[in-house]
């Protein structure tokens, strides 16, 4: 679970900004990491559902 409070407007894929104030959210997600042979983290990518965050922030989705 990833949770927190939005600190400002969210930018959608369209480029539009959605002001959600200081809305709190809790959304399931996955983090994919890549490590070198010596254990050093070389890359990571986060996957989570923006629609869930927007719904919890009270922004109409759909």
C-alpha cells in the first residue's frame, strides 16, 4: 500500500492539472527494481492506479 497526502495539483496524461487540495490517499501498487551484481539499486519504477487516487480525492473519474 502506498499512502500519503497530495501536496499540490496532479498533472494528468492529457497535461491538464487537477487541483485536489491536500487530499489523503491509500492505493495499492507495485515497485519494480533492478540491481547490479554488487547489490546497488540501478533503476526502479512505480505502478499504481491514478483513478483510485482521484476517486479518494473526490475528483469525478469517467
